């Protein structure tokens, strides 16, 4: 059996965190199957507008597999545009598809389509999405984001002799951070954030270079991690000291693994920090933060405390058992 795992829409490396986790889980679980990766919709990966989309080669249209695994926050307003014809083609060839680590909103057009062309299996990363779409698949599972499982399948370098905090922001100015230390650790109760106004952010981010920000707090350096690989402007990517951007995505894992605190407006930045046992703060209010709810994470001073590794491992084993029961 040949199973294709969607694994390419890394213009935002947060997609890598859950897509690669799915790929590794399948390789680990189904050793007798031929497990391959294939492209996400090219417009999802490269944000192609309607004018030039007609010129793009979607290689996914020419591959032959038995099962296709889609994933992520795809059940939104662009689901039918991005995946509709591809799913119809899968059905016409009497193949199967899965949607894993899914997130989406309650849209009738999506539910009607999925009831007509139901996935063989659907797992969600939030209970809210599960309740919306659980009856639209032959098999449904109320799970957590697959990015939480990535540390079980990755061996990353240790960054030595560095105490640092990760800041990762894309929709606002990074807030000013202050804190005290206690027993040579960050005292979470003492963390204080001061937000800057972010009106007309898409314009003012081009002047972020001129806004002063601390590069070190107490003895902790600030590592500024950029998740969006699509920006081509140096004044956006490297406007502050210790800005990090790389096509070697495994190095992102190393940075999060060795951090002492994560501060971000990106949900998957927070997820990866927590997955590696690092306290993390999500700045702003985001619908996708619902993926953090199922684990019932504890918070101190608006800072999420990492879940027990045993709790994540239990979630992983339950998830693997469900996947195994499908085949």
C-alpha cells in the first residue's frame, strides 16, 4: 500500500511541525507500507494569486497512491478551492483520503461537500472542530495538534552555554518584556509585558528597524525566530539583533528545545515550546488557540506551563492505536 503524506506548505514553518510529525508517525507505525510525502496545494504553499495560478504546475495531480493524508487548518473558507477537485479525483479513482490534525470553522459548504465525499478518517486538534465535523467522516477522532508529538521523533542539537528567550511575532510589534529571576530561573509570576500599538501593522512593520527593543533581559538573550519563509525583505527578516530564518527547519526545533521562555503571537510557536517543556505565552486572541484547550494546560500569570511529557505520550499512544485500527 502506498500512502502519501501532505508535507510541503512550509512558507510558515509551523506547518512543518505537524506535517512532519504525521509523516514520522506513519513511518513508525506502518513499516510494511510505502510512506511518501507529497505537495500541499501550491497556492497554499506560495500564496499565488489568481492571475498567475494558471501557470503553476501542481505535481500532486500526477501522482498515484492508495491513500492521501491531508492535514492542518484547511477546513476554512478556501477549502473547496484548495482541495475540492483533488478530493473528487481521489473518489473518481476509488482511492481514500484522510484529514489529520484538522482545524476549521462551521461552514455549511464544507460540511455538505465532506458528507458527499467523506474522508476515510478525520482527526482534529480541537474539540470545537471535532464537534463540527465528526459526522462528516467514516472514522473520527478528537485529538490534539500533531506538532505536540514532534519531540518524540526528532533528535536535535543542544545549544550550549546560552540562556535565551524566544520571541516570534508576525502580526504585531514584539511587546517589551521584564521579569525577575529566582534560583537562577525566570520567575513566571514576575513576568510583565508592555504592548505597543500595532495599528496599520502591515505598513508600520517596514519601519520596525527604527523601534528600539531590548536584546538582552537580565542574563537572557533574545532570539527572534521568524516562521514565515516567504518574506524577501531583509528589513523585515533581520530588523533586530539575533533574528533567525532558515531553510534548515530542524534547527528551529533546536532553538525551541533549548529556550527558557517562548513569547509569541504564533500558536505553533507556543505549541512547540510547550512540547519541548518550555513555558510559553501566547500574545493576542486567536481562534486557533483552541488547540491548547484539550490538554487543560495550567497557566500562571498568563503563561502556559508545559504539560507532563507522560500526558503527551499517552495522547500519542492513543492516537497511534486509533490510526492502526484504520488499516
